[in-house]
């Protein structure tokens, strides 16, 4: 059976972000020379979902759609499934399988732990009791997507000696980074490690760097360390390998987390992002 893997990136207004997703796809393809891996984007880039699905369907009996996205909000729960349904109608002879998004799991926890170690090294390995941690995500109007970040923060708290592990968001919801930093300073932290919960570079990553610079000048007595976004971490490639393997297993369940619930109907009314 001819199978095509369709990797779906979000897309960025910053061309460097789209270039990184393309580089990621090329690296993943190099790891699996016997696979056919196509790439498309949800928005803000050249090949969007309808064209990506059409390309993947050409000469294929099966297409495995793999979202290269950390948190499941409207794009993952509504937009991609809608395009897959349209593709099923257009290409009735092709089986389309939708793999889960990256999610919050032990793999991403390990990536965050690695990023925290990098940030702590830049701070000369301070006492974790006086070093706060802030995991900084994109933010969504979907409480489940925001909850995934909260879950990982709790896991990180339980696997380290840091007394404060908080979450913050760059937009849409609260708290924002500045508020989280204010809180940690008030509670006596003398160092703060900021861990961006992002896969690739983009405008928001640039904005985060500027925010940290401004916070450093606002709080000269606090030492700030930052992790990096983690798209090219080997663990991300392995997690996607696992997604493809599971999607190829005929007995594995193919339901998305929100399948069978009322999310889509509600979101259509509320325009969730």
C-alpha cells in the first residue's frame, strides 16, 4: 500500500519560522528515506491544507495527516478535520488517517527538563529553591489547550526542587509573562528561568526575547535565564515516528480527543482560536 505522511505546520508571518518547519520536514524525511513525507501549513505560508491534502493523495492509497502542533485548539480540533472530510469526498479511493497532535506527555516533559537545565547552566546552576520557573505558551481561548500547559508545569514541579513553577502566555489569555515575573519576584525568587513552549522561531519568539530584555532592565537584581524553542530536539522526531506507527496500526483507536463531544458545535458559535 502506498502511504504518504502529510506533516501540517502552523505557518508563520516570519519567513524564518516557515523555513525552520521546512528544514524539520527535510531532516525527518532524511531519517526515513523509504517514507514519502509531504508538508503543508494551516495559514501564513505557501502550501495550505487543501493543496497539501491533494498533493498527498496523488498516487497514494493512504494519507496519514500529522499535525506538527503542540496544543490542540481550534486548528487541530476543527479546521484540519474539516479539510480532511473534504479531501475524503474528493478522493474516495484514498484512506485519510488523522494522527494526534504532539500534546502534553512524558516526551515533552523531558524536552522541557532539558531546556530548564540549559537555562540553569546560563545562571551558573543556582539554588532551585530561589529560582522560579515560568513556562511560556502561546495562549488560546480553548481551556483544554491552556490546561495542557498547566499539566506540564505540574509535572515539572514534581520532578524538580523548584518551589515555583508557573505558566504564562504571550497572548489571548492570562497571566502574561510580566505578571508571572512580578509574582515570583514578590515571593522572593532571585533567579527566574523562562521556558518558551514553542516548536519554532517566529514573531512571538522575537517578542519574548524583547520582553525578557525589558524585564531584565526592570529587575536588575534578578538573574534571568531562558530556554529555547524545541522543534529540532531528537525527541520531537521520535514522537512523530510514534504517531505514524500508531496511525498505521489497524487496531489502534483513531479518535481525536474531542471526537464524540460537543466542542465543534460550540466552537463554531464562539469562534475559538
